[in-house]
C-alpha cells in the first residue's frame, strides 16, 4: 500500500507525523507506533539497501501478508 497522500509527500504539514493516505492514520516516524486515527497496530520496519541506483527491500521472519475482511 502506498503511503504518500500527494506525490512524494508522506508527512503532515508540521513534519512531525507520518500519514497514511488510505486510512488517515498518523504514525511516529522514529518508531512506527500509531499516534492517532484508525490504526491496526504500528508500522513494521523493513530493511532496505541501495546499490547502483537500485533500492531493494529485504524480507524478514515477521513480514507476512495480512488478509483483511472486505
């Protein structure tokens, strides 16, 4: 799910909260903890690396697809 509510915009106007464009939830950028709104828990950190202009994310034991009821 994309988080940017406008192209390349992820934070509120104060720069303090990371916003979810889909649900309007706010998260602490330093921990990923829910700070308000309709959160379903906090955000999970994902390890990334960059090499030769490509960014890659790396899987982890705690990254699993979540099925939400429709």
